[in-house]
C-alpha cells in the first residue's frame, strides 16, 4: 500500500493556526512523525486559507522537505497554488487532484506533464458530478485514464480516486466504491488507486471500526493507496494484516517487523 500521510491539512484542528503563523517546528514535527510511521508521501493542504494559499503551499513544501526525505502529495484544486508549490518540490511529486471537468483538466494537465508528477484523478466530470452508482464511476474513471494516456501521462503515474461517500446517507455507497475500483481495474489492471477513507463513516459511531473494515474491503477490490493517519496503529495494523493475507508481504516480513516493534494493534 502507498500511504499518504494526511496530518498537514488546514481542515484539522490546530493546523490552520500553525500555518498562518508559519510555525516551522509544528509542520516539521508532523512531517517527521508521519515519515517515521511509514508514510510514503506527506500530504500538504492549505485549501481553507483561500487568500494565502499561493504563498502558503510552497512554504509548506519547502518546510516538509527540509525535515524529511519524502515526496509531497500537493493537494489543491487551485492551479496557481499548485504551480507555485511544484517549483519548490524536490523529486517526483504527487498532485491531488484532477477531474474530467473541462476547466480543471485543462488547468492542471500542463503541470502534471511539466513536472512529470503522479496525479490523483477523481471520477468526476461536468455531466455527472459525483457519481451515484458504480457504472457512472467506472465510465468516468476510464474516460479519465484514456484522456491522460492520450495526453502523454504514463499509466503508472495515474491514481484513480473512486470518491468515497457516506453510507449513513446512502447505504449502497460502500459497494459503489468497491465495485468502481473492480470495474476500472478490470479495464486497466496496472492503474493505481488512491482515496481518503474516513468519509464512508461520516455521521456514524465507532468510525474507526467502519474505516478499517472498509479499507480492507477496498484493498481486496484493488485499492493500492490511501490518504490516512500513519500514526493510527489500528489502521496500519489492518493494512499489514491484509497485505499478508493477500500475498503482498512475502513471508510476512513487514508484519513480523511491525510486531517486533510493538506496532500491531487491533
């Protein structure tokens, strides 16, 4: 599993204030903790700071990469903020995100190509918005993949986001997500998938239990990346256990290493 650490996001308590104050130690501390807990990418998101995102996002990239040897997942729908942040990035970045919506696609595609970035592609377009069924999600996802390939983006750089929606408001949404992943992977077996999981449990008690269970369902459907808190030992333990059961951890090497370090919780 490709893990994107989600803890540097201005929608989280205390983060907005720290970024407004340009609190270097706060940001570096969060980056270091997530890297030590197994994050492959560090997400940087200051989207709630609308009036200063173009200045704050590149500052975040610089600050994170001063602290850890990890690429960033640069998270913004604002192509101007993305462009400013990408100029500061060392190594191969991941951009979150593009859609099949005409304006957004045309604004972000040039950045993906210029920086040879990985790209998270949300299954949204101008006609459907957020899909309400797997058939729509599959159709839009395949259209996105085909457009990106035609425009010169390698398949290995594409991460499809099936757009997780709450089961509390539409009970079928968990299955819509897993069926969308299966359908797109059947058409393009080598494409990657990436999503945030916690929205599935919105409005329900014991959300961690639902999130972990849903994560494993998605992994068996073909999910190979997730945006989450790598410091959540129960979630990370579920990932390590699933990788063993799916024959993705030969001889249970990573699982046993986590056990010896006292990192397996359930």
